[in-house]
């Protein structure tokens, strides 16, 4: 089981436990946690056990937890990549030229390292050797690698962006259901004459609107965290590219010098 799956299961399990405890709670008057059950059944205790667990509110919280787990996983990867920038895989001395023996030593030194910077250096060294020590082709390889990383980054965040979209969508669905059921309640024969009619109707409608409010807040928090993490990851890629350009590409010996 990889780290991403472990983080997702951990966050999802925690969210499911908390939401399940809230759904099974005998307490009343918790609109943010009980809106679907209270709207559909009048009382939480009247709902079937399965529906009390798999409510729109719980689905929203589970989607929120999955989004947080993915962003936490990416944050951990970013931390590892930032630490790699401080490991000095390449010499930072000025006016130094890498000969072939230096390139071989660098590759051996990072052979067992598995992070963004180490993998980038390995690919560049491989391109340098395969192109018969062409610095220009190695530089082009660096640009291509950075472009592919940015493209892959955009794809990797599509999952989180979908969760940011589905959470408020679930909230809107819950609101529509709540309004529909509240109107159905208002149209029940004899209900309008009840002394508690207005109080019951407004309570049901207010709970229905809470669904969208809670979902929008969750989506806003998730989008904010996503932008912070993505910006940090893009900065790490940019710094890794600069590091390779300054301390590898600019120090590679041309074929004439190596002869």
C-alpha cells in the first residue's frame, strides 16, 4: 500500500467515524449535521440506519476528507523535494567544469535517491551521455522535463479540483431536496392550520439552506489549501530547474574539452 492510499484511508476513516457518530447521535437541533435525515424523516431516530450514515452531509464531509488527504500527501512530497535541494547533489563551486569522470561520480552518488531533483539530474546526465556530450541537447532536455512536470502537475490536481466542485454540488442537491420536502410538508392537508406550522416550515427551510452554506465553506477551505500547496509545488519545480541549470548544465564540458 503506497503513501497516498494510506493517507486517503486515514483521513476518510476519521471523517466517517466522526460523521457516523454525529448521524447516530440521539441529539436534535444540529442542522449542519442532521439536515437530510431531519428534512426527510422529521426526526433523526426515525431514519433507517443506512440512510443515517450515507447522507448528503456525510458524503460532503467524506469528499472533503479525501481532498485534504490528497493535499496532505502532496505536501509531504513537496517537503521531500525541498529537502533534496539542500542535499547538494551537485557542486556549487564557481568556475568548475564537469568532466566525464565527475558526471559518473554524480550519477553514482544519487543512484538510490528518489525525488524530483535526483530524478531530474539522472535524466539530464543520461541525455548528456546519449547525445555524445551535447550541452545544447541536455539544455533542451531540461526545458522539456520542466514542461512535462508542469503538465503532469496540472493533471495531478484535477482530482482535487473535482472534489472542490462536487462538494458544493452536493450542498445544492441537499438544498433542493430540503426545499422540495418542506413544500411537500406545507401542502399536507391539515398542516397549515397547525399552530406550529410556520415554525416547522421555517425550520425545515433554514436547515435546507444550511446544506449549501456548509458545503460552500468546505469547498472554500479546500480551494484555498489547494492553491497554497500547488503554488509551493510549482515553486519547487522551478527551483529544481534553476539548480540544474546553474550547477549542472552550465558546468558541463563541451565535446572539444573532453577530447
